[in-house]
C-alpha cells in the first residue's frame, strides 16, 4: 500500500453506482491515472463522498487489475443513521459500497464516526463479523478517541485483529474550533501519536496539509498566532528553503516518517498539486530536522 493515499471526496458522481459512466470521469481518470504513474495505488472514499462509483469503474478497467489497488471506504455517518449506530444499517451501507465499487471486497473499511452510546464490545463484534464475511480485509475506526480505541483493541485482541485508525494529523498549528462534532485532530496530542507509533497501529492521516490551509496558515496575520504556532510555521518555511522543496513536501514527509505504517490521505483535483505532493514519496530529510517538527514525547 502506497504511503500517500489519494482522497476522492472531490469526485461527486450521481448516481453513486458502479455502472455510472458519464463525463466527469475524464477529469477523475486523469487524476487517478497520474496518481498511479507517480506510485500511488491507494484510494480513499466513503459512502457519503459519492465517489465510489467512479473509483470502482477506474479500478475495474485498469490493466493492472483489482489486486494492484487498495480501496479504503467508510460507513457509519450519523446523518444517515439517525440517533444511534446499528449493525443492520451499517451492514446495508457496506453492501451498498460494494455494489457501487463493483468489487467483492474492500481492503480497509472504516467506521466513519464513533458513536460512544454504542458499547465498544458491540462495535468490535460487528467488526469481526464483517471480517469473517470476507467483504472487508481490514477494519478500522475514523474520528475515534484514544480511550475508545483502547476499548476496541481489548475486544479485538483475542481474534488477533489489529484495527486501522484515521484521524486528522498534520504539522500545522491546531485549529481553534472543532471541525465538526466528533472530529478528532491528534496533531497536538503527543500521547495519542506515541501510542499509535509504539503499538504499530496502521494510521491514515486525513487533512495532512491542514485542510488545504497550508498557505493560509503561513500567510495569516502574525497578531493572531500563538508563539508556539509562529515557531512551527517558521520551522516549516526554513526547512522548505533549506531543501528547496514546496512546503507541502515537508509537511507530508513529517507524517510519513512518524512511523513506518503512517499514511497520508491527500485530496486534490489538480494534477500539479498531485505531482508536487508525490515528491514526498522519495524526499529525504535528516532525522534531526524531522524531529524538530515533532511534538515532545509525553511524560511517563
């Protein structure tokens, strides 16, 4: 699985079906083909993104075949499930995703949002049933707190299942407000990041470039920044100048070098941005420079 994953929430296909084949695919296919050309073989989608049909069509028609690609999809959005998450509705979402993708299995299936009202043991049992069905090959949780992740792990451990995790993580100053209810930004959470690293948990960092706000963050008014935020921004700029690479390459490299199984989901609909981001796959930065961007490890 490639270290950089192409996010596809910008592809809006209606209806979201595997048989959908109208004109939008020209732009989508250009990006998807370019991603493959630069070494990206993994695509991130979700039932709510309305892009599964386009991804499935592209993978089925590619000469490399289904086995050459990793498809990551998600289900379990509160807006679709109402008050609480249920296994029946989640299974329906999974089956709809499989139909839209036109595939027999999803490589990594994530519960898109956690519902703390549902016992962790129940969600873990649903996860194991999905795995046993063969419809998914790996299971994981997006926007999950560290406490809940540990609960899930305690119930999955007996089955020797290692869950995947996907939360917001980047090298930029943290946003003041919550992105949406239940969103998890662990960019400043040294305890969480250290736990993922030390337990070798596969991790998918979404918004690795700060929700597309890398330039906005750097160009922002100094008066609105905290001293620690200003220090972080100056570090990014300095490293970009030192290595003569775009700041996005520095920011992505920071994530990919945090741990061997950390991946970055980059969502872009522009070819030049994709090619720029892909430079992080081969870029090398000294350990001391990379560590300078990292948070201090939590005290024991």
